[in-house]
C-alpha cells in the first residue's frame, strides 16, 4: 500500500515536472518570438532613422546651394552695397572725365605755345589746304647742292644724318623742295602712267592723287619735307619700313625736329597713304610734342582750334 502511494507520488511528481518543463518551453518560445518581433521592429526603426538622416543631409546641401541661386535677386543689404558701388563708379567716372578735360586743356595750351613760337615751321599743306601764294620757302642748298630745302631744317638735318651714321646707317635724300611747276608735272606724269594702265582720266587722276598732290598742295613745296631712303634700300615703297635705317629714323627723328608725316594708322586723317620715307620738319618742340601725343599735323591743328 505504501509502495503504491509512493509510486503515485513519484508519478505525480514526474507529471508535475513534465508540465513545468512544457510551461518553460512555451515561455521560452514566447520570449524567442518576442525577441524576434522586437529585433524586426528595431531593424525597421534603424532603417527609418538612417533614411531620415540622408534626407536631412540632402536638404542641408540644397540649402548651401540656394544662396547662390538667389544671386539674381540681391538681398536688400547687397542692393545697398551695389548702389554705393554705382555711386563710387559715377564719382570716379566723373573724376576721370574731369582729368581727361584737364589733360585736353593742358594739351591745347601746350600746342598753342608751340605754335606761337614756331608757326613758320608748322605750315599745314594737304589735299584740302593749299599753300598760300606768297609763301617763302627760305631755300638753301643741301646734299652737296643736289637739292634745295628750307634753311631752317639744315642744321638739324645734318645732326640727324650724323646721328644715324653713328648708329651704323647711311641715307639717300631722294626729294626735298619742289617748285609748284615741278609738282604739277609729277602729277601729270602719274596720271599719264595710270591712263596707260587702262584707267579713265578721272579714275587715273583720283588714283594719282592718293600719292602725288597737285601744285600748291604738296608739302615738298614748303621746303620742310624730305623723302629719305636708306642707302641699302633705295625703293620708295613700303619695304622701307623694315630697313634698319628707317626704323632708326622713325625712333629718333623727333629728337632732331622731324616727324613721320603720313603714318600707317593715320591714313584716314592725313588723307595720304602710308609713306615711311616722308619726313617733315616742324621744329624740335613740336616734333617731340606730336610724337609723345601721337598727333599728326592735322590733329595738332585740331587742338589749336579747340
Ligand atoms: Zn614726300
């Protein structure tokens, strides 16, 4: 009997243990499920936050760029600065204008002074302006009496030629003073040459007058103009400008009172084609002034009339 009870007791205990064990297993399963669901939720949360962070970062970058995009519409402060800058610009351009006016006035005064002291040397002869009939060229022989020119240029011409010689250059003066008769004959010869080339009389005259002036309109009649060729190139054409002697002349002629009378870039002002060989005596002060200010004789006269 006791044995049976003991046996029953043992069975109950065993049953109890089994039940407890099942309960524990069920609990463990629940815990595992909870952990699984929890980890799922945690992962989802992590993804959510990471996604949000990227979105914020992108938005931040966009904000950094946006002020540049707004450049078209300046902020009020910028507008104020711009107005100040504009005012300064207007002020400085006003000052610039004033400086330019002062510079022009100074030039005019200087030109008038030079003209008053040496107007005989500044006589202007061109296509439009004829040499006055009672003009006295004050002639003197030059180049061993081969040519005549104004006595006023003789001394400076001698100095210029010797300056060139010291620099290693020798020159040939092809033409100096011409009488009006001689000038007219030169023009007629040029017209005949062009007619022979097949031009009409009118076209031939127009073409000839690009390089040869009619009587009364050539600088050579003043005795103040010289056609100076380099001894190593006696062609009276544009090849002169590359000759060393011509380059030296153009650089130094103003020191001796001469100017290159028909520069390449001033053909529209002088109304004469470029002549690298044609030098005009205007006196030292005028030559330096005209060269420093890049003025032709026509432009010098424009200054006098201001
Ligand atoms: Zn000439």
